[in-house]
C-alpha cells in the first residue's frame, strides 16, 4: 500500500467474473482502475461449477483450451429414468475455472488495471467528490461492488442486499468410471435437492458432481452419491477438490446504486432465479458497467445506473418458476411427468432458452456432430 493517498478513477471490490470484466472494460476506455480482492489469488478457492451457457460464451470469448463443450443434457427423474435433450447448435462450456479466473485477471491487467490481492474491503466513506477506502491509502471517484452474494459494499452504502439463496455444494473427481461425458447430467429429486437439482459434468480436466437446495435445507452430497452409485463408480480417493457457496435467487436488489457507487454480478442479485446461473450476467453487466462508468467520468455520460436500468433482465417469469420449485414438487410427479412431451418441451425450453429447434433423439444428434466431437 502507498504511504500517501493514491486516487484512482475506479476502485472495484472483488476480482471474479463481474469485477474483472468491469475492470477490463473501464481500463480499456482509459480509466485508472484498482481492483481489491480478499483472496491471495483470483483463481484460488473457486466456489462455482463454472459452466458457461452458450450465451455467456457469446458475451466474452475465452480461450478454447480452458473449456470443454458439452452438447446434450441427460435429465433424470427421481427413479433414475432419463431423457436426453438436444438443441442443434447449442452447447455448454465447462471450464478450468481457476485458470479462467487467472486469465480474466491477466486480461484486466493487460488493459491497464491494477489488481491487489489479499486485501479485505471493510468499508469506505464519501469525502467531497471522492470515496476513501477504509484501512488503505486508496481513494477513487467511483466504486463498484463486485464482491459477491453477501456484499460488504452493499452494507457499507445502505444498498439492497440479497435475501433469498440457494446453497450449492460440489466435489471434483479426477475420474469417474462409467461417466458419459457427452452429457450434462441433471437430476430432479425433491428429497435430495429440494428447490433445485443435482448435477454431474465433465470439465476439461475433472468431473464435477454437485447439488444445490433451497437455503432451508442442508445439501447432502453423500446422499446424492448413494442415489447415483449405480450410474457412476465413485472412488473417494479421486476427489481433488470440494467447494460450496450460496447463490442469490431473489432477483435484482434495490437500490443497487448510490452516488458514485454501483453493485454488479451476484452483489446486485444478477443471477437467473430459475437456472441459478450468474456468469453470463456477470460478463454482460460487468462489461456494460465498466463502459458506462468510463463514459460517465470522461465523456459526460449519464449516471451508469440509468444506462444499466434500461437493459436489466426482467426476471418475473423465472421468479414464478422459482417459487414453484421451492415448493419441491413431489417425486412421484417428476417420475410420471419426465418422459411426457410437455415436460420434455418445458425442459428443452429451460436448458436451451430461446434457441429451441426441432426435438431430435441421440442418434440423429450424434449424426450431426462433426467428427471429433462425438
Ligand atoms: C456451487 C455453485 C455453482 C455455480 N455454478 C454456476 C455455473 O455453473 N454457471 C453459472 O453461470 N453460474 C454458476 N453459479 C453462480 C456463479 O458462480 C456466480 O453468479 C458468479 O460467480 C458471480 O460472479 P461475481 O463476480 O458477481 O461474484 P463472485 O464470483 O462471488 O466473486 C466475488 C469476489 O469478491 C471477493 N470478495 C468478497 N468480499 C470481499 C471483500 N470484503 N473484500 C475483497 N474482496 C471480496 C471474493 O473473494 C470473490 O473473489 C454457481 C454458484 C455456486 C455457489
């Protein structure tokens, strides 16, 4: 830390998906940017599965060697009967998430941002036209809270806070015999994962097994492993990492901005209440926030929140479906509905969003894949 006060145009709290994307965009537009991260390394202690939906990969091009494309979803009922879902042209990218985070940090640095790790933000105060960051000699013209679901920046400036969460837990295996890595495996079971699903997915270098539940329930990975031990040959010695975290699912917090302060990413509640995916919105609104702040500070642009407000997603339908999921539909309903055309259509809509194309089966889908992707 410098001895005398150092003033930046923009200070960002949190070096993860939203903070680093924001830092890069603002630095590219010429702002002096300082990112404060509590962990010793942005790639350390990752708390996410890190799957990018296709739309996230369209927001930001990431290096191919950090990702693995998965084209199909195998959706299981509680009785483990399954349906295979495809949408030609659609894919998910699993990631080497720690390395992806380090790459995002490198990109932000390359654009000119400074990133300081190992500093925990505890508070800040407005002093005239600047904001002074507590316990540092850093001040800024604008402050962004990209500090996750339980934001200290939101606390500090009396902004809205997430109050509704899912709780996620995951283990990463080096190998899992019997695993069909062409699919994102998703399991419906209101006893094991009330309010959400369990999942298994092959990343470029591991296999991730996890589940999330509504926050009134404690996620139990062992119970899920017991349930699926006939499908996957679990070998506990092959576990390389375990992680857990909370996922906001109550929609956008209000207010998410104060004078020269803005929340983005999970801190702002920018997570789909239904899919619980937040990386796409972290990329999208991280970048837009960086651009809008730069335009505001240097090009007479309007306050960033007025720019973002017009573009924020409307979560009304997803919130209704979230409320239904939280009721944890009985397992017999999932068992009897899963293979019906209506449920299949609904599931394809949830997984493939607006890109619903003609429904096809595994053989038809495999025939369409380029060699090497089969
Ligand atoms: C188990 C689990 C699985 C998930 N899987 C997916 C998925 O596959 N796909 C998807 O799209 N979304 C997924 N999500 C959601 C996704 O991870 C988040 O939406 C995303 O990480 C939000 O990014 P962010 O940058 O806003 O915040 P975060 O990734 O939460 O990062 C916040 C950063 O701020 C730092 N920080 C916090 N407090 C302070 C402080 N006081 N001082 C300094 N630094 C601080 C933290 O260390 C962290 O680096 C998952 C979430 C969980 C919990």
